[in-house]
C-alpha cells in the first residue's frame, strides 16, 4: 500500500469523524448513523455500557441528546488515526456538556476510540468506545 493511499485513508477517516461530530451537534440522527456498520459494537459511559447493532447504538443517542445542553457541544481534539489496507483505528479527546439529574450543567471531557473497516471501498465504524478519565 502506497504512502499516498494511506494518507488518503487517514483523510477519509478524519472527514468521517468530522461529519459524525457535526451530525451530533445538529441532532441529525440519520447522519449520526450514516458511517456506522449495522453490526456496530459500542461501549459507552452511561448504561447500557454495551450496545450491539445499529438500533441499540442509535437508542443511546436518544438518551444522550435528551440530557445535553443545547445547542449541543460535541467536539474532538488530538485526533490520531492509524490506517492499514482495510482496517483502522482512531483515538481522540472529546468534549460535551451534560445536564445532570438536578438540572446542573456538567462539562465533560471524554476519550473516544473507534475501530473501522473498509467495506466496498468505504470506511465504516464497527466499534466505538467512549470513556471518562478516572476521578482518582
């Protein structure tokens, strides 16, 4: 695999992450799911901690969008992408603003890891993992 094609893959994955984050900010559910595989596996911060399949994945977004400050903050820094011929992973630090049960604004910094596979020439998210740093 040439260096140029690897660079192109990294650019395509970066664009995918940017589209996805923008879709979350717009609360655009079809666009949130657009680049995710039907069999996605996600590990998340709030329960359910494991969601398998696109419908379960999308149900977590209903919960997220009902508990965040509007307009939605959802942004990433320090995005790092490692791509091979047909598999890749990406990591990043993310930010959002949750509204807790008492109605208090709660800015959160979280970690993102994505596992991707190139299927029919297009990158698809097969695994997504969100986590919060330990408070210790």
